[in-house]
C-alpha cells in the first residue's frame, strides 16, 4: 500500500488516522503541532512521542519534502522571492513582502496555470498540476523556517488560479487558520481569482472570513476578452453579480485588481467606466502598474496616467490605492523565476 502524506491530513483526519492505527487520539495534537507549527522534516524530531509510534508513522506515512532551491532578495525593499522544489521535482514560487503591518507571503496554488491571461508570466509554461492543500500551507512553513521570520498575512496571488483548485485551496485556508498550526486568521488571508463565477458562489457559502480579490483588468467584455480568456466564459455582469452575492453572504468588502497597461485600459474613459461598474458596491480598487514580462506585448502605464486614474476613482468615491511595486529588481512578477528555471533545465536537456 502507498504511504500516506501525513501533512495533508487536517486535524480531524489526523485524529481518525491515529485511532485507525490503534494509538491514543491525543497524539494527534502533538503530531499536528510538529508538522504544521514547527514544520519538522523527519519523525525523529518529534521528541515528545515514543520511538515506537515514530516508527509506526514512518512505516505507513511520509512527511513531504519542500525545499528552497533558490532565493533572491531585493536590495531596494527586502522583498524575497523563493523557488521551492516539491516532492516530484516540480517547482513553484512564493514571495515574501515586508510591510509595516507585518510580513505577507504570496503563495502559489498550482504548478503553472491554465487561464492564459496575456500579461501573466505564470501561464507561459503551461499547466503541470494543482497543489495539494499541504503544499500551499507548506510554502509558509518553508519560508518561516528558512528566514526565521513569522508570516502574518497570506495572499493567494502566486502561480495558478486558486478557484481552479477549489477543494485544496479551501482546505489549505482551514489548515493555515487552525490554532494548533500556523494560526493565521482568515481575515489576514486574501484569495485572488480571475473570475471562476460558480466557485465564487461556492466560496461565499464556506463560512470562511477571507478577503476575495477579483482580477478585473478591463471594463468591457470586449476588452477583457482580449487580455483574459476567462472573459469568454463569464461576462463582467455575471462576475459582478457573483461578487454582490459574496458581499451579501459574507459581509466582506471585495478588492478589485486592475493592472494598468499602457494605451489599453488606462484612459480617463476607462476610469469612469470602472466607477460606473463598481458604484454602490463595498469595494476597494488596487491598481497595479503592469509588470512587463520578457517577450510580453504589454507596457506599463505612465506614472502620470496611473495617478490620474487613481484620482478619478477616488474623487468618485471608490477607495483606490496603487500597489507598491516591491522587488522590481528580482523578477517580481510571479512565474518569472519558475520560467527561468524551466528554460535553464530545458537548455541543459539539450546539451
Ligand atoms: N489567478 C489568480 C491569482 C494569481 S495572479 C488571479 O488571476 O487573480 C495575482 C494577480 O497578479 C492577479 O490580479 C493577476 O491578474 C496579476 N498579474 C499577473 N501578471 C501580472 C503582471 N505581469 N503585471 C501585473 N499584474 C499581474
């Protein structure tokens, strides 16, 4: 029989498993803490459980391996970008950003992405697989161990589409949330989606108080279709209807991401169209000067047009901020480091 990945069991599943191997349930508390709070990599580090139980666990289960393959640190602002290797030789990225209110980790949810947004580097190497819940949580544990620093906020804005890996993402939020583990409050967790409408309705009913971010990036279906293939499946109206329902059920404000692309979606008319779409919603707009990716067709909007766009929205009562560009000297746009890693391995294969 295949060994069980013990890290992927939530607390209730772990208790059940411990009972199923005829051990006392209370061991689940000890083991859970070792795996999800301390982040041990071997059973021998679980010093408060007996050798025989440790042996039993290692005979039937395994602790998955996640290791930092590469780490870049920005000289400008201390942002750190990690390339993390998984059990099956896949690699993902996580980014540690330092804000006044604490450390935020941007986590990946899939190895690659199927969504095909034109401006995004994550999608360029195609899709490999979805991450398990423990691999999403494991990014936080791995980075905390590596840096010795505590993570207080988590954003699901790395590689992949969270709502395309729905069950694992929801389970990972519960793992990250769990008091015996990382104990990070759901209000400190943001999930970002390009807009998989049916799963926004599902997420609203999960009773998790996380923040939802919507990658909108355009104000008409025509323009959105040009840059985001998902717009062919769901219209902006359907997307905003789902958002309104999310707000109604959870009482939480939604954050709209809008990447400003030179000459594409950065005009005064675009800003006014956005005002019209969002008027009356409990919303916040986050403007992102688009990160130019290698061989990408899109250019960053000018400083002046970004400021004007923000002022237009703010003066119309839509709370708007510009996302600080962190780590601009270290391939900060998600997917770029992994792409380099794959390109390098490809060229090595050809030698
Ligand atoms: N798939 C999810 C989460 C990952 S992307 C989503 O689409 O929301 C996280 C955010 O970064 C999204 O808002 C995405 O549109 C944005 N993004 C991706 N590539 C970018 C780039 N080159 N410049 C600026 N923002 C980018």
